[in-house]
């Protein structure tokens, strides 16, 4: 951006001429990667050797006509190829003004000078992450504190201890943590299976099996697929722990019933 604006301020002349392709490339003219050129090409020059490229497009007469350049983004679009996007002229000025206004609002809100913004914002982000972690830890602790009471819903299906319940609002990592904790609380000597359906806007499900259940042939991955099919989604995982989701939270009872039926069929 700085280099481009220096060229704009110096008001370099922009000229073009037609010549054989070999002569243009010998002068160092840049060619677009993958493009095919005819024997006679149009070479555009900016202050002579400052910039030379093969181009058939329109150009300004001098760099000063551009006014100013505001670099917006730069990204890779392929091996050795990068795309640069920028605003120029009035659009660039408007963007600079908007950015300056944003900086002013931030400095006033955070009570710092502009050069102190990166450090101040970095500290705020770190504090926010720490607070989010503390909240997550507290929520997990609160959730696990009720695990013992949930075990009262364990039902005997054949020779298997099955806990198949809904836990509204619990999803993601919390659902996984809860299932693992409940499985650990069950009698290890008896086949035990935990099936939970939670989530918020979209349902999430998880199935955990203990070693005794796996020895009986019950695999969490197979059971979660049955549950998620009822929820209108998909699931998968390992034999001991599998999870998935769906789109219809009202089908949670059917999802748990599918697991219960599979366990009953043994």
C-alpha cells in the first residue's frame, strides 16, 4: 500500500506500446499466470522499468489520477498466486474516513490513544476468553453435580443398565462430559449404556457404553446412528462413545426409544 501510494504521489506517466512478445518478456514485462498471448502484445509501462506488464485493459494517463489507494485484502488463490483487492480515489478516501471514525470511537470508549489500541484490545480479548472459560467451568460443574440424581432414571433392559434421557439445553462438549461422567458412575460389572439427547436450537445426541456393554456387542456408533436417524440427522463415532445431531428436537423421545428398542433386541 505504501509503495503504491508513493508511485501515485510521484505522478508517474503511464504509457503503452505494441511489440513482439519475446521483446516484451525480455524487458521484464509481467504476464498473467496461465494466460496465452499473441505474437504481438501490448506492454503497459509505469515510469519505464518501475512497472511493466502485458495488458489489454484501460489505464490512467498518470498515476496521480488514481488519487490514493487503500489496500483492503490480500489472499492466496492458488500456488504462487495471490489476489489483492483495493479501493482507489473517492472510494478509498471514504474508507479511510470510516476507519478513522472507528478508531476515534474506540479510543474514546477505551480511553486510550490510537497507538495503544492493539494492546488494549488484546487485553480485553484475553479477559473475555478467561471469563468464558470460567463460566464454562461453572456450568460444567453445575451440570455434573446433578449427575447422581440422573442415575435414578436408569432402567433395566434385559441384563443392561440403560440411562436414556433428555437433557434440554446441554450440547457440545458439555453433553460429552456428562455422558462420560454418567457412564463412569454406573456399575462397571454390568453392561451399561448412556444415551442422551440435548442441544438448543438443533438437537444433539450422544451414546456411551461401558466395557461390559461392548462385550455384549453393543456399540455406541451403531446406537447413535439409530437415534440420529429419528432426529433427522446423522451420527457416528467409536464403540465406546459416539455422537451426532439432527434437525427435529421434537423427535427426542423417538430417538431414545430407538436406542431402547435396539438394546431390548440385544
